[in-house]
C-alpha cells in the first residue's frame, strides 16, 4: 500500500526521494509528498493526482531549497480521508518544524485527536496519521530529544505503523519506528536510508537491515542506533539482498501472484484495523448510511462479479445467520436486466476490488434509480463505485498487480463479515458477548492464514502427483460451496484447465455422469455440520474412479478413508473458514500453473478490471 523513503546525508536528497517514490509506484497510491529538513527549516510539497502523483509532485518541487541533506518521501493509499493534497503526507505539527510520514492505521486516533484539540492543537487534515505529528510536538515541548519523543508518543497509540519523523531543530536526523507495517534501513558511506520496501533504495544502499515490531531507529549520516519501546538498545537484523530491481518490486518473490498470496495475512489485518470502538461497537469511518437506516433494513442484495461474487456468496450466510436479514446475491451483469424489485428497506451492496467494474457500477446505479440505498465494498478510495455509493467500506488490501485476484477475496470476506456483525449489533439479533467473541475470532484469522501459507510444500506434493490431469470438479456445501467456486476459478484462470465448481448436493443432478478415472474432485470439507454429507458425496465419486483431494482441518481423522490427498488447514469458526480454506486452493492453482509454464500474473484473454459490458 503506502510507500516510505527517507535519506540523511546526501547532497541530492530531493532527487533521491523522487526517484525512490517512482520505484514504489507499483505498490499503488493516490497522492505523494516530500519534506526536506535544514537548519531551523522544514520544507514540504504534496500532490494528489492519483497514479500520476509522483510526476505532479516533481512539478511542485521546482522551488525546493538546495543543499538540504535530510528528507522524507511518501506515497499514500488513502484510508482515513479522501485522496486530496491536504490529506497527503508528510504531515506537520503546529510549529511546522516536525514532519511525519506514516503507513498503517492508528486505531485510537479519534480519542487522541480529541485530547490534542483540547490542548490547543490545530489539525489540517482528516487523517489518522496527523495525530502522530502533534503527539511528538507535545513530547518535544517537554524537552525530549526526537528519538525519545517518538518512543514515548508511540506508547500512546494502538494500531499499525511504519513511521518516519524529522525535525528542523535536529536537521541531520530521521527517527523511524515500526509495528506490523514493513520498514527497512539501508546504509552507505556517509549516508543512511529508510524505506518501506527494497526497490526504493536498492541501488543506493550497500547494506540493508530489517526493523522489527516496536523498534525505534535513529538515523544520521554516520549510521544508526536502535531501541525498543522501553528504551533498551537492540540490534537490527542484517538482510541479504541479491535481487535486481524487477525482483525487488516483487519483494523477492518469483512473481506478483506469489507475493500477493503471501500478503493475505497483512491484507486481513489492515482491513480489520480501527473497526472496534471502546464501547464495543463495530464502526466504519466511511459509513454514510445511518444506524437508524441500517436497523430498518429488511432485505440485502449483494451485486458482484467473479471473485467478488464468491466473497458476496460467503457474506450471504453470515448476514442471514447473524443479522437475520434476507439476502440474495446477484451476478452484477444480470441484475439490471431482470427488472429487479426494490422495496422500502432494501440495501444493495456492490462489491468490487477496483471499484471500476462496469457491470457492478451499472447494477448499483439501477438500484439507486429504483430507490435503494447503496453500500460499496471496494479496495480503491475515490473509485467510481465509492463515489457513487451512499456509503463505503474499504478493504485496505493494497495493490493487486496479478490479474487473478487472491488477497482481495479474503479482504472482502473479512469486510463483509464485519458488516454482518455490525448489522447484528444494530438489530440486536445476537447477544453482545457473542458479537465480541466473533470479532475476536475474526482477528485471529490472519494467524490461521499464515499457518495455511506455511504448508506450501505439502500442496506442492499434491500438485506434482496430479500433474497431467485435465478435468477438475470442485465441491462444497454451505460456505464451502463459494470457496469451491473460487478455487475452481483460480485453477481455470491460471492453468487454462477445465475446472467447475458445484454445490456438492447437486452431484447427482448431472455432474456425476462426468466422473470417471482421470477426473480430479476437489472438496472443501472443513465444516463439522456438513461433514457427513460431504463424505457421502466423496464416496460416490471415489467409487467411480475419480482422484479425490480434500481440504480438511488438522483434527479430521476420518477424511483419510475417502481422500487420496488431504490439504490440511487450521480449524476455525465455519463462517470464517473460506478465508483459510482458499489458501491451499490458491497455492494448488498457482503451483500447477507454474509447472505448466503459464504466465500467472497475466493469464491469456483476461483483464484485471472489466470496464466494458
């Protein structure tokens, strides 16, 4: 998502920053800015021109001061606040001396802002990040040096951050810190660098170091020193970097698809951050539909295409189970052609990773024309869908480069299930303790996804064993069905092999006629309530000669009786399971495609965003 670069000790600081920001553009962004520090002076420039912001920023820097040897640069992916110049980083304190750039989300920003405003601070943006500049300003006024001011300020904040700070009163210093959001330090003779990702400084630094969670680093021309949040000295772990620039943009992965599969725990955590108030209420800063309107909702219609439609199908089960509201899911390209009925109390939710999928936009326009309230679930701030909707929930998954979507699916399911919990709170359809327990369970899914990702080699063994198969049927029941649909979609997108997803209960209504030796049946069987039914279905296909692959939980001992291959995953709440169960299916499709020599980032005949009907 956002990109960070910092440098101390160069005479061409501004050009180094702008070049670094251009190398971070692949991460996705909507605005950009730089700050330079000289004796007693902090200079700043910002631009908000979407994906042209770095070029626009360069034009804003024609009058930049010369000779300043310390600077920060930032590309922003908007979360709190629209993608406008006033919300772009760097942010300044009231004195204009302290400048900060920040990736991540400060969960308790609202209460901190309220306190700081009461103490006389004036805010110039609506971001969560700006509170950090004013917290550090307070600590500086109390006599703390910049490192100590950053350290003590961070003791007050909750959430994720990769933070970099400069102050004109210490012009040859940058102080940085990290929690969850990535951050690295680089050094060269007489120069220190800071970046959110290797490409920004790959050809500048000679040695690279990883900043770990809750570490604070003070950088100067001569090098750096690091502390933990309690003030104790720590050593940074040196990194071995032997990548070229193209590989560096992929984070060392073979391709963007592998990188994006690996980023799913981070995408989940970012989507869930800052969604829970102190009073226990689940909240969405972007929600433009009132609580009263949500309580009055009588029917929910989800419109989406492709992977987003599969996420919407998962959400149907959660909304109906928890909020007790009738839900239907429409293919967005079909919605406006079926003369849909929109009654009082209808909420239409458009789901699109890009926010530019033309069929989904047209479906929500038709719904609004007929009187529905429209909620958008999208990854892109200020996208067409976001602008036209009455309310927006952003998934915060970061840029997806690969055409075949991966991390968008898990982020969309998380966002939609959070919304289901909020609807349940407002409608009082669940005890508050149950909502709280489910919210905590949802927060734990990121770790479960990490465990599933760690089993790549187990999936690779299955992919190797089944190499050469041409026909695949994916089966599931309940939320296992949309998971099966998504697994089949990934296989056909990446490998060009025949793959179909079916509800397992429909097996006898046609598909069973196609089952014969050489066919592979992949089943999702992680839901205890559906387990016996799935076992029965698998016995039928095994008796007809199919090879059977099953996604099953770690504690499932009975599955071996019907499965030729088992893809194990951690067990979780059944309605959360699609976010975990999809991981081995993504990996299976990816590894099979690589073995076939396919271009996994750019499958033939497909586009990332469908902008024509």
